[in-house]
C-alpha cells in the first residue's frame, strides 16, 4: 500500500515561519498528506466522469499528496476505469459490515475491490445522524474494510451543542475508541481518521486552524494511549468542514493535520484542484 507511509515532503515544514519545538520535532514526520473529495449523493455517472476527467488532467503532476475521489456507488465503475494509471485513487462512501449475501441495498467489499476501490469513508456524521450509525457498527465496518484490503477513512466530530457544552474531547475520544475498537495496532496505523466538527460541515463555518490542531493533537494523544507512540505518529488525520482553496494552506500546515476530507468544494474541479495545490 504505497500511499500509506511515504514521508511527508520536507519543504512543507521549511515554509513554516515559526521554528517552534513541536514543528522541529515533526521534521521526520512519516505522514503523507491525503486529500479526499466526498461527492456524497451528487453527480450522475456522466457528471462524475466529466469531473474526474478534469481532475486527472489538472492534477497529473501532483505527487506530494494522495488524492482520492469518492463518487456515489453508481459512478464507481466508470470513474474506476478513468483513474486507472493516474495519480488519483478511488474511494467509496460506505461499506457493508458483512460480505456477499442477503443484505438488500448493501455493498460488499468484494464489489469495491473489483473496481480497484482503495478507501471507504465510514462513520460520516451524516450517516451517524440520518442512518443512526453507531461507533460499534463503524468499528465492524472498519474491520471488514481491513480484512478486505480497503483503507477506512473513519470520521469523528462533535456537534455545535457538544462544543458549546465543552465536551468536544469527551465526544471525540468516545468516537475514536469506539470506532476503532477491535482493530489491531497495524490496522489502526493504516486507518485514516477524519476530524469533522459537525457544525463546520456544509455550513461555510470552518474551525480555525488552532481549533482544528487542538483536536487533532488530542486525537493523536488518544491514539498514543491506545496503541503507543510509534503507531499514533503514523496515523493520518484529515480535517473536514468547509475546507476550500482559501483556508486549505493554513489548516494543512498544522503539525497534526495530514490532509482534508472535502465535501462541497470537491464538486467542481477548480475548487478541489485549488485545495490540493494550496496544500503542497
Ligand atoms: C464532509 O461532508 O465531509 C464535508 C467536509 O463537507 P463540506 O466540505 O461541504 O463541509
């Protein structure tokens, strides 16, 4: 899985104005940026084909970032053929917690593997909210993903009410521990986490880079307590919530922010390309 641990490129840090200790300590960072577009329930097959065709052309030279697109299931097959041989990887937006069988409406891992899907978004706040997905179910799906060579992108994040009640850390810790429960240390290491404050998703309100960094550092601390320093330092943690070209650079320069999960701004190539180019 070549995109999991290649070292993040040094120039990102060389750009930093402040030579504080935590930045210096991060110069050996083993995490490559990962930016994923979550197209949600948008784009017909032909629209998805048009969008990915633009992205392949515009992003052909990008090597510093793992770029992932996550179209609806109906577009995976055609998009898969187009991204083959490009530097764009394919993700799905959900996965069954089982295999093939009598599970109407579910998508089994083998169906995704045949289309060269590498990533699956799990536990997105919209699924937690509207489909009532629990941490336990997310953990089961994450285990199913790993068992089938798919990399889960596990989403966590607090609501506005939870932030205002000052229980962000408690909520996020419960979600991280619950959604990764039962995974081996090796599986956790290759899992991608996405911190997505619910109040910032699709609202135009972005967490400040300081707010986001604070929670990302906290998540890494939780990972240290679960699996030790060496594993925690390798886990990539994306930020998600109204990321766009104008705020991507500052967010992604934070020491514990290793990429972005992008909704709205990934629906047209100009916006998504700008985020990626601004994060290098
Ligand atoms: C998302 O839904 O994962 C997301 C981050 O959406 P947006 O970028 O539109 O806030």
